[in-house]
């Protein structure tokens, strides 16, 4: 008969279906993806339509960060700030994945605009 005691090796994360964990103080970053582009672009063309000037302002970065929560992790607040690698982002949306025999993962869409400081 197998031993029903669970053996945990390494860092314990939330496992399986949580049954409604609302307060899930720690997590592990599983993935981080970031793309940057200028949100404000302008160009000038001459009288025959040749491009003679381009201007790029408001460098904006958008992406996702996937976290694996440990017990007592507090989910990020939508519209709030989250700092990763000393850069503050605004949290835009949240996705949650729970499955039997799998670790819980939270994926957040994040955004940083050049002229906005997330608070």
C-alpha cells in the first residue's frame, strides 16, 4: 500500500485545483515576455509623397509575466503597479490556470508607457 504522505522537494508552490484560494507573499517568475514600440508616430512627406521625416515618441512596452504562486501569495491588483527587474509596470489583465496534478499559474498582461509612472 503506498504511503499517503506527500513528499515535497524543492520550493513548494500551489498544486492542483485550489478550491477558491483568494489570498494565494511569494511567487516564482516562470516566464517574462516584453515587446516595445512607439505609441506616437509621425511622418512628413513632400509634395509628391516621398517620406522625408519620421518621428517616434512615447516608447511603450507591453507583455506578459507568468508567476507560479507559493502559499500566501497575494495576487496582483488590476490597474496597480508591479515591479520586475527594477522596472515598474501597470497590470492590465490577469489569467489563471489551475488543473488537477499541475501547479497553479497566473499570467498577467503588463504595460509601461514612457511618460506614465505606475503607482
